[in-house]
C-alpha cells in the first residue's frame, strides 16, 4: 500500500471544454486527418484526463475503468522512482558518480557492480538483458518469473525474488556508451532508494509524493514473494492521482500550495540527457529525444517530456502549453511504438490548440 495518510484531498479545479474532441491532426506516417476523439478509441484508451493551467479541461473513461477505479501504471512507475532518486541526489544522499556496489555490495559481482548510479538512472548501463516481450525466451520473462509476475513452471529453480535476479545479470559491453531501455535498472534504483533511506520504496513514495500531493486514494504496488515492490512497473493508482503527479511536474514541482519536488530537480529532468546516446536505441517514433532520470524527454519547442508505460500508460508534460495529459490504456501490443503515431501528434495538436484557444472553457 502507498498510503495517502489522513490529510485533505487536494482539489482539482475544473473548467471542462466541449471543443477538444474535434481537434484534428495527421498521424505520423499518415495522410488522412484524425480527431482527438477518434484517437482515444484507436489507442484502446481506458481513461484520459487533460489539465490546462492547473484545471481539468477534459476527462473521459471507457471500458471497465471508472473515476474511482485503479489501473496499473506499468513503466510510468519508473518516473516516480526516478524523480525520488533525483531528489535524493539533490540532497546529497545518493552520489550519482558512485558505483552501484558502494551502496549495494550484493551486486558487486553482477553487471551492475561497476556501473554508476547515474548510468542506472539514465539506463546507459551495459548489461546482458533482453526486453522483447514477443520473445518467450527473452530475459524479461526470466525476470517476471523471479518477481512472481507470471506463474513459475513446475520444478522451477531460478531466482526466487527480484533482488536475487539482479545479482544474476551479467555485464555486456561497456557502461555509459548508449541508452538501452532495460527495466532491471529501475529495480536497482528502487533498491538504492531503499538502502540510502532505510525505508521501503512504498513508504518513501507515500512520504515524498502521495501525502504532499494530497492524493485522493491510496495507491498500491505489486510485490514479489519477499514483499519487495516492483519498482519498474508495479504501481496501481487512480487517473486523477496520476494527474496530480503529472501536473505537479508541469508546475516545476509545486502543487497544492507547496513545493513537493525541488524546482531544480524538475528542471534537470526536463532538460534531458544526450540525444546522441538515445538515437542508438533506434526509436523511430522519438527522433531527437533523450532519457534522463527515468523520464523520456522530447527536446521539442514546447519542452515536452513524458513518463511512458507499456500498453499505452502515459503522463505527458508540456510546459510551454501549460498542459499535462495522463492516460491509462489497454492497447493489445506492449510497445508504445504502435501508439506513438497517433498519440504524439494528438498531444501536440491539443497543446497547439490550447495555446491558440485558451479561453474557450465551458
């Protein structure tokens, strides 16, 4: 459980608009325009909420999801962890240039042992791990069995917990050469957070984000058999609470009348990392982007950056448009490359529209 505590729920002021459904854009690689409303069904959206200048301007739910319902955030969880880790770096509690083994001697002989905290945060580690969900023999499924995310076959003798799995990950190549998206980095990050704070990750999440943000409901984390939470993708929460987190980032870390995350930490996240390191990963739908502190950074004219999870989970921050968008979805294919052609131009079209028509609230 990620407890919200006993404090008051922070308000989400509303100025709902009826004009956004008709906003049009052309999908990446396409020729025919599509409306914002059409994009929601195209991407198997379960729930979507748009905030503009701190107010809810659009909120819709589909399928099984209702406003009071919970939804898994998948790898959007990583950005919660990256934000907390960046706060610990800013406080001097976590040295970004230190080797992981300084804090986690249990991983000294693994591929992570001589990687720096910064390389783990930005996923530029050189580790032997495949995250191809469509390949039944990929390492992601070995990890899933270790962390009890899928049933273990009869006679299973592999690692029994996520931490045990991390110790088996071997080095491959050199650290710091390129961005390669590999979820075990975030599990290491969660372990680092636990080690330097002396608290379980869900407690840190509650103390540093859930309570200060005035979330309306407790969140919860998936755990392995040892009770350790799945930091790379196990957070479940309400859409409106994800909106509180996302719009806090849009406001430079400030929300509900208090500075929840230091402004310098948010600015560092929004500034991104090296697009040169990122391009080697081959994300055709994300040209010019980078990955920093577990966030995806566009480097576009609006300074947009995003938390992203498989099957279409998203927190999209557009500082220039003063807009944030959160989405839960159940797309049938895991990788976001299949949603990006409709999602990313839709988000940009909405941002451009709000900048040009900012006073047409209902």
